[in-house]
C-alpha cells in the first residue's frame, strides 16, 4: 500500500528536549488526535522534518536507531560523544546513528532542515530491526529504485516535482517539494520516477523495519 502525505498536512510538534519543533510526517502507530500526546516509547517508527536555527543537542532516544538527511542548508555538523563526527552537506546528505548516542549539532553556515527517521530496535537477540542508509537520487528525466521485500519505505522530495508509480499500468502519484510517499512492507517493488520540471528533481529514499520484542 502507498500513501501520499502532503507537506501542508504535517503536524507541528515540540522536540523531546524542548529546544525546537518538528513537523511530524507520519508515525506507527498513528497518533490519535483526541488523546494526550504519546511518549517517544509509544511508536515503532517516526518520520519528521525539523528546522535547525542554532547549535545544540539532539534529543536522546534510547532503544531506537536513527537516520538523518540534510534537505536544506549548506552544512550540518554532528558530533557523537565517543563515536566520532559526521558532516552533512549537499554532496553527502545522509547519516545513521544510535538514538542513545549523545549528539550535538552545529550549523556553521546558517539554518538547516533535516529529515529524521527514528526506528524502534526491539529487544532480544533476534529483534530484526533494520535501518538502511538513506539513498539520495537526482532525476533529470526518469529513474527507478527497488525497495527490498519486508521493509517499509518513504520517498521524500527535496526539490522539484515527480510522478511516481510501481508499474506502467498504475496511476502515478504526483509529489512536489517536501511531499512524502509512504510504502508499507511487502513484496519487493520497483518505483519508477518521471521528472515533471525542466530542472532535475532530488529525492530521498528511506527503508526500515522496526524490531520485535522478545526474550530470545
């Protein structure tokens, strides 16, 4: 199953550490509007978009794995205490790290926006959690990518507009800048892209599987 989430429908939420706000694209299980805000531990995965306008610390998410993609801005520096550093820029946009790592970010060239995926690791030896490295694509006319079996996926448009379909017979989904296409887990699938503008489109493909809880 595929579901389009439009940029204007994302839900504004405070960061867990209270130092900023994020636009929540989707989570599983879905948040119930009538209920009190869910705790971080209540989701199997969450996809969100956040503006970073100053240096500071990331919220801690023990028991989770993370993938981060720079979608706007020139440079985002991540310092993982005891685990090294990573600099994201338009040529190297993605990073993966553990949710319990003490993470500090710096924006030496001004404001940035990141796409954040947070996935529950599960417990036990065979929890089965997977977070693939973000795949960034530039589409000038047409392109394709394959989503592996039994993984959930998301296609996010950094810039431009594209038509996305799973087959030549299916009606395509139209995605514009900062829209997201969510894909449920199942059989392997090939996504086909067609650029709708004169300039190239930039896309991010994320894929993951939350871990299971168990004693073995």
